[in-house]
């Protein structure tokens, strides 16, 4: 874009009438350098010129709830977008609480983008439904397309990936994570043409079936800029070696299976040397079925490691300790609870720079503990050695209030504290008291807390504490907790920055729901399932707050009685038009499912420019 | 979608209308869906499962709990021949993947490391000599056998669980039973 700088003249006598001293191009160029979403939102509020310059210069947009805005509204405001991030279903859909065919289909977005954003380069989707047809449409509609990231999406198969590989000539990133993908095996990897060399990121770690290893090897060979390679379990150690020698420049590696029957001494040393030559590795993952005797192969790669994802590798504490000795620079560590408390002690001893720890359960669905798993003592030992810890996800079968209090004393900088005591409603196992004081300690001590997930036996007191102290809290997850409406009311009243509230199986009812009337428009969403809400309560909420979408997931035709699963979110797009029959959408003063008078109200809102600015500001800032 | 949250109350209500085989007035022994299999079938009081502290909940299966994503669940369940290993007198079970061992000697070495004990030498006639422990397993037919009696491959496919027996019971099993 050319930049014609007009010489600044001496100031006019009447400054109030003066137009902006900068030509639009300059303003756009300058504002184009503002990257942060929040800053951009602030910029857009300064005045009309800045609002326009901002919208023309914005290249990337993040939409935390795909139903909060429509593709038409989006493209109308931002004409020049190159990168879109979209999140769809509510998070509890990860745990089967949202029926299939609920929505969040990318298709309607792609159709509009093909028209309005032909230069689109990046698409990052989370919890969206993506069909093979959509992937093919994407591949054919955007000639400059570079980066596709699908996280927790569903609806597509390897045929869709083949379409991407075939037609996206400039692809730099293909990141397919944790999806409900129909793996038809086949040869999607071979669909990358021989002339294709631009790939920098390739992640197919969660694909269940074999890939064509020959095609993979050739692809890795010719993509000299490849920085991230995460293969799936089907790739053997031997195959991995061949990949590594072709890509020693890798920064992030996800191995396949890490066991092999009888590696020869020669093979062992070849793999060893391949790892040795990868001097730039900072992230390691994969490592399925890890055989103890092969773990030393990793040692040379561990020195510069900042992120070690061992969540597929059920090691015991000793093996973990041996590995961690070589990982002094670790910032993030994910493990399986087979490492037990001993393993966590080793973490505390060897990883002083650790900032994030996630401990996943090996046997989450077993009643009895197979092995110990991790307990409160591992948690405490870890906190002693890792004072910089600010992110924890901890699955355990026993915990005490005292231990949690000690942990946060040692690590007061928690921003994300997610504790899952796996038995619902379980008290402090030593004192048999509720776990209220544990979470009280967390919110009192950790003033920077942004995200909290609570568990165990909890009364309303926990929520009183949260409402009183957690002033920076943005996301709260609650399950099987609380005693009465009061608990939820405390949170809604007391946490000004709350954006996402997800609740299941708690005794919170209509009074609690309605106490948050004033809050929901400044939040992204509220989810409540198996609480004590009724259809009447939902109707009331919808009536009072016409700019919220209040959706109830129910059996068809059941318009009365309990509202088992409720999803409330703000939207400038009005009620969604693609709601399936099991989603009852309340909106405005009508109980209609979305068409008719409701839409007239919305078009009035959208054409009123200043109103749009204020509303969109709130929307884009707080998504 | 299938899989509603089913609280205990709902289960009890359903029970009254359930169709069952049996004479009128007889009660079938309750088998909860969330099982404690070892409690039901273990001999004597050996395999003690210690619930971590709290009163053991007899909960019905809860949808979406614990909050583990389904792809992770698949990883946990996938591949491998996982069998539970219990040792008489030890409070906790272990779980091992039989497929990662090449044969009996590797398996037994691993078990020895796991439980910090020695198992002794195997002989066809006399079972395990040299220690008070003997490794046994339950096969597909529900019979308790001495580890090592059948070829390895057959063992891997037929072994349902392992139990390290202690003391006289172990010796008893070794002697040509």
C-alpha cells in the first residue's frame, strides 16, 4: 500500500473543526502495527476515523463463539481479513454433554469468506463441525491459503485432508489435533504434489491409522523449512530415525510409538545420533508405548527442551526422574499419573523453571485406583521445587485443604488452577471436611488467577470466597458442588471479569440464573447442565435480556418442566437459524426459534452506526 | 444422544419394572455397572483395594466425568494387553502391558522390580522354588494357573490377570495340582 505523506501544515485557527492531521493511509499503516486484540478494540473507539482505519487495517480476527456474530456482520465490518480463528461448541461438548449435530458448522462461514475474503490465508477452528466437502471447498476457494488448524473438530475424514494436500499449493501449516476424524487410511499424505515444499508445521498425531511412511519421508525431505513434525502412533522408531535425519532443523517433534521389538545395536546408535543432531528441539511429544530401555535415546534432545508432553507415555516415577535430570530448562510438562508422587518429587527436584504442569489419569474410569496415581503429597513436593508454577491441571483421587494451602503459598502466581478430584463430592480425605478452604486459599493467595476449576465436596462457602477474592477470574468450571443458589449468586456478583462460566450437576436454580441478568452480556457464555433450572426460568431470562441467546437442549416437543442443559450467550447475530430440533432457542419477547419478528429488531441494531460501535466494542474486546 | 446422567434414584425406580429371570419373589444379587471386579472374585481377603480415603461411593456411571476428552480416553484404552497385577498383602494393584515383554523371564523380572521381591526359579514339576512367592494368573476359563506352564504366546492371549501368591498357597499350587 503506497504511503503518500502529506506535509503537515501550520495548525488551523479552529482546531475543533480540523480533520485528522494524518491521511488515512498513514493512520492505517500505523494502526496496522497494533497487534493485540484489546488494543485494537480500544483504538476503534477513539473516533470515527480511527474506527475506520482500524477496521481496514485489521488482518486477523478471533471469534470465541461462532454464534455471537454472523459471517455477514463480520465481513461487513472487517473487509481485509487474512486470518480467522473460530470456536464453536461449548467446552463441555468435549465430555459428551452436547449431542451430535448441535451446530457450529464451518460451511456457512466459508461460503461468505470465499466471496469476501478471497485472500484468506489462515483458518484456526476449535470445536467446529467440518465436513470433507467444506475442506474441499476451502482448498479450492482460497489460492493463497497457508495455515489450517483443526482442534477438537469433527465431521471430516482423511478424504478432506487429501483435498487440502492436493490443492493448497502454498500450505505452510497443517495442524490436525484431537479430532473426531474418520481415518480411512488411504494416501492423503501422498496427495501433496512433488513440487510442494512449503510446509513448516505438520501435526497428525491423533490420527488413528497408518500413514504412508514412504510419502511422509519424501514430504519431510523436500520441505526444508519444516519446524514442527508430530506423527501418529503408527510411525515406528525406525521410521522416526529416517525422518529425523531428513529434518535435523526441527524445533518441535512428536514421535510415534517409542517401543520396538529388538532394535539392533546399529539401529539404536543410528537413532541416538539422529536425536543428537536435532539441536533445535524445544518441544517433544508422542512417545506412545515407551519402552524403558529406549528412553535414553531422548537424553541428548532434552537439554533445550522447554515443553515435554508425556501425556501419552505412562512412565513410572523412576523413569521420569531419569529423564528429567536431562531437562533443566523445562517450562511445561504433561505427564500421566503413573509417575505417582515420586515422579512429582523428581519434577520438583530437577525442573526449577517449571511454569506449567498437567497430570492426566491413566485410569480415569476405574472405580478403584490401579496404582496410587498422584496425591496431595506429590502436589506439595512439586510446589516446593517449582516456585514459578502458574498453570496446573491435576487429576487425583485424594486431596486435603492443607496441602492446597501449602501449594499456593509456595506458588502464589497461579493464573490457571484446575484441580480435579475424580470422585464427585469427595471431602478432604484426612479431616473429612469440605474442600472449601482449599479453594479459599487459592483465590485469596493467587491474585492473578484467571482460570479456576473446582472439585471435591464444596459448599456455598467456596463460592463466597471466589466472589470475594477472585477479582481477575475469567473462566470458572464447577461440577457437583455448592449448596444453594447463593453460591452461584456470589460468583456472578463478585467476579467482574468473568467471561465463561460452566456448571454441571449443581443445585443452582432459576433464582441464581436470573441473579446474573446484568452480567451475561459482558460474558462470552454460560453453560448449566443438570442443575435446577426450568423452562420458565429460561424464558424469563430471554424475555428480560433480548440480546442474549438462551438455548435449551432438550427432547423434542418438551417445552415445559426442567431445563436439563442450558447454554446462554450474547450475540449480535440474533438467534441462530441452524438450531437443530433438540435445541430450543428462546429469544426476545417471543418464544420463537429464531425467524420472524426477532430479526427485524436485529437489523435496526445493525444499521445504527454508533450503537454498532459500542456494541461491537464490548463484543470484540471480551470474547 | 444416549447416556443420560443416571442417578441412583433413577436406577432404583427402574428396578421395579425390570424384567428378570427367576421365581417370583426372589431377588437377584445386585451387580452394579461400575464394578469392583476383583472384590467379587478374589480369593480370601488378599487383594485389598484401598479406596483413597473417602467412603466408597457406589455411583452409577456419570456421563462426561471425569472430564477427560474422548481422544485421550481412546489412547488409554487402545492397544496393549493390559492386565492387573496384584500381590498378596500389597494394598495397591498394578497394571502392566503384557505385549511389551518378550517372554516369561522379562515379565517376571519386571514383576520383581515392581513389587520389590524375588520369585525364584521355575521348574515344571515343582513350580517356583527359592522364594515364598509364586506368580499365578487367571486364564480365560477362570482357572488359576502357574505362570510359565503354557507357551508364552498362549499365555499372553489367555491371561486375564496376574496374582503373586504368597506362602503356603503358593507352594500348594506348585505341586502338581
